C-alpha cells in the first residue's frame, strides 16, 4: 500500500477507500484514478504508472479486497505506521516513516524527474502550489542540474 501511494500520490485514506468505481480508461486505453480526496473533496485525476498497475493486478482476485469492495488490502493507518516503523528500524532508516511519507516521496520524485510544480499540485489534489512546495523539496542534484543548464546559456 505504501509503494502504491508513492506511485500515485494518494493519501492513506484515499488508497483505503479506492474502489473499481474510481478507475476509468482514457481514449488511449490508459487507466486513471478519478476520485475526490477524502480530506478536501478535491477531485484527483491520476494516470496509473506501471508499478501501481502491477500492485492493483496483484490484489485483483484477493478475497479480502473483494469482500470489502476495495482494490487494496489495507490495514488500519495505525497498523501501517507500526509496520513502517519496523521497516525503518530493520533498514537503519533514521526517519519517522509514516503512511503520509508516501505523498512526500511522490512529490520529491516527481520534482526530481522534472515534473512542473503545478502538475505535482494537481496530482496531489492541492488547490494551489503553496502547499505543494512543502511536499516537494528540490534535491542538491536537481539544483546542480538546473544551475548547469543555466550555465550553458552563458557559455
């Protein structure tokens, strides 16, 4: 579930409540999530990346998911955070991992890969980029690349 959220930017509760009714295909056959965010009601429109599709495929015939009418077998947020804490200890990660870190991970990866901040905001379901800037922090590598690009202009 955490990895799925890293590739979709969905919040824990949005991934938990994700059902078949939230999936649709575009004219090119690409699968999208169209779901209002639980917290704000803002509509999320997210094309599903291959890794997210693989995760959905894995649980397509899962009995628990079918019984709940959901796409993913999601434990409680408290239990998920406990699992993430265990993973952090095992992997020597000196960070308080929570389910919400997945949204930040998406935003940072998207920024690192050059996605414009206004698009990141839209995927996250933010109404303006001010909130998004708290999520997506440019890395030193990204800053270096951009400075090098500008440096090329002045050669």
